[in-house]
């Protein structure tokens, strides 16, 4: 009596050897991530415009030889940083909420797109605000307005850490929304080898 012959094992395929997502699935996740990054970056233009509009002005005055702060105890410079930070926090929370509402399933590429877009949006808003604000050539501006005439100082961001307000707010709000209302994986019942004879 001969022993039963078993068929030879099938050769391993690429899917068995190299686990991971298929290229089509990866492309399907990358496209929304790129769209999110571009849309959030463009939203930085609105932040820059609002910053120019709402930021307090720093008044300067010239005596014909030098330029001085009109009010040495003024807090307008700090106010400009604060306005940028508050607006950035609002834009970060709003962008995270919109992205979560649009793609609730999330995913690492989508979150990465939100983070990259938030950083680029902050940089764009900062540079745009400086460009649209009062001229950065203070000496030429003082000569143009004349002696004893008050004029506005350039719009600057004294604390560069404020540039992180948008991305930090976006990541925090998106994480919170995902934890509260994100999709849940079905619970898998794990068999206990001590109690399950089939295990």
C-alpha cells in the first residue's frame, strides 16, 4: 500500500512575499492627500489677508535723523503676533474639521497632506502679510512722509514659533475628531488555545 501523495506546495506569489497595499489602493489614498495639501496651502492666502487687515499697526515717527517708536510702551508688535496666532489656530481647527468631514476614513497620507499643507499655508500667510503690509524700507518711508509725521512700521512676525500654530491645531483637532467619530474596526474574536479545541 503506497502512501498518499500530497500535491507540492504552490509557489509563493509577490503578494505572499511582499505584504502591503496594491499600487491602485495607494494611488487612491495619495490623490486626496495631495488635494488636501494644495487646498490648505491656498487657504494661507486668506490668512495673510486677514492678518494684514486685523493686525494692529506699530506707529513710528522720524525727527529727520532717526526713526523712533511713537509710543515706547505700546504693545502693537506683540499684538501682531497674537493676531497671527489666533487666526492660525482658527484656520487649523477649521481645516482639520473640513478634511475630517470630507474623508472620515482618514489614513496616514491624508493626515500627512494636512500637516504639509498647514505648514506651507502658515509660511505663505506670513510672507504675503509682510509683502502687503507697510513697506520694509523704514528709512525711505520716513524720508517720504517727512519729519514729525507718524507712519506705520512694517508688519513683522516677531515670534517665528507662531508659524506652528496652524499645523499644531490642525493635527490636534483632526486627532480628536478621529478619536470621537472616526470609523471603528470590527472587533476580532481571538481564539483561546486553552479553551478552544479547534485552535
